[in-house]
């Protein structure tokens, strides 16, 4: 009968010994910003129109909405869900992307005040900053920077991580000496 009570007591003591180790890990993780998911897609201007706008209201969005050209709605958007335990005022969303017809990356900065908790940010490359509805970026990288410039979070497309293609210029090799014979 004693063993029936001893086992639960030992389990409770073991659990109490393990909990501090997990709480220090969770405290370290609490200071981080996590990118939960990124959904890139092209959006037409009318997809942003809500019924309130027809009655004289202004544009409203559930997400924190930032655009490269504030007056243009149509463009390529990155819907990013962040999680952070602390509010991050003065952060900057740095979006780098490569278009299919170009070799060099373009870069746009979006200033945002990221609140604590889970928050979606809709960052759009709009107006003259995006060439058209049928164009998709070849590769992209999204970074969240703190007000002091530290990188808080980063996520990128698979193609961004690949090394650049080697030059297609063929260089002549030195002639190989033939053995005399």
C-alpha cells in the first residue's frame, strides 16, 4: 500500500525539478519575435473595398496594412503573421525581392509598430513598384528589424537561399600538354 502513495509523490518531485528548466527556456523564447506564416499573393484593388467605404468611411483592414505606394491598392502582398510577447514600437519590415527579368534584388522598408501577441501584417508592393498581376517574384526575403537595427526575425523563399548562378561565359582552358612519345 505504501508504494501506491510513493510513486505519485516521486513523480511530483521529478516534475518540480524539471519545471524550472522549461521555464527558463520559455523565458528566452518570450523575448523573440516569431514569424508564424507568410502568404504571398497578388491582389486586385477591389479586394480591399469594404462596405463601410461605400457609406463615406475610410479603408479598414483587420491586418496592419502598409504599402510601398500608399495611394495604390493593387499589387503583390505579403501577409505575415507575427507572434511576440512584447510590443515592438519602431520596427521596420525589410522586404527584398527579385523579379523574373532582373538579377539584382530590390528592397523596400515598411515602418510598423508591432503590438504584442499575434498580429497579421499585410505589406504590399503597389503602384509602380510591382510590374503586373501575372508577375511573381523569383525569390524573396523578409526581415523584421528592431528600432536599433537588430534583426528580430527572418524568413525567405527557398530560391533566396540558393547560390547565384555561375556566369554563362565560357573561359578557354589552358592546353593540356600531351606526352611525347
